[in-house]
């Protein structure tokens, strides 16, 4: 079972985003994500938020959870928590990047939280496909595919195989740009590390 979280960040290509959604997905909108959902011609299953960025009315039949404006967690965080509470093991997160860099960073960090909870989660937009890595992870793609790695914690023992710029048992902190702009050489790349947390970003310009 998969839940789609649609948040109020940037959705630059509604056709692309809608194409990622399956007919049987459970769609959870976080506040202004409702507008994106409706612009994609999708029907939300659940809407969550304090609704400071969506001023209309949710479509008829939508379950609504209204939050107080002053709260500890973002609308997106609560939407993800609701999806987990309802038993979903896979999440596609749309509208989770954009001009609010603080929310973007928080949402990317949430990928590692979900990975540790045993869930599969991806943030996708028109240019990026972001996911947290297991300590041994095979990334499938095509030769020449662009990929950056985002350290979410200091990482030890990093080995990259099948990439234009390999590494062998490197220790890298969070503040080095060595992680950026790698390229897949063949149809798959192997990533392994001993400790820490890494997200991968398959990107296009």
C-alpha cells in the first residue's frame, strides 16, 4: 500500500507529478498541497493542516484533520505521521522541495527517519528524485545518469563503485562538496558505508 504526500512546496510540472501517482494511491494533502492536488485533477483522501496556505474548501468527501497554527511539527510531518498510523509502508512525497529551504531540508531529513522505520520513501519533483540509502545499496539507472549524495550525518567507510568518481572507505563530514555531481558509469552503482546517513539525489538540469 502506498501513500502520496502532497505538500505546499514547488510543483513546476503538474503533468509529470500526476504521472507518478497510481490509481490506488492514498493521497494525503498537507495544507497548501490541496491546491496542487486539485490542479493535478486528483481527489485527496485526507487533508491535514492549519490551512494558512489553502483558503478554499477541500473537495467533498475529503477527510480533514485541522491543526492549530501554533504547533511543534510541520503540516508535512503530521501528514507523514498520519500515513504511517494508517499502515502505509511506501510513501511518495510531492511538493516537498522549493523556495522554503527550511522545509526542504526538514523533508529530506524525514527520508532517513522513514528509512529507519522500515518504510520506503521518495521525494520527487521535476528535477530531483531523492531517497535515503541503506548501508549497502545498489542504485539502478542508466549510464551517464547524474547523481549527488547528501550526507545527513557524518559518514564513515564510504565506498562508491560503478561511478565516475569512486571512493574507497572514505570518512566524510556533512560540510564537504565532494558529494556533489557524480555520474553512473554503467546500469548500476554500488554504495556502502559503515555509519552515518546518506540520501541520494538523482537529478536533471
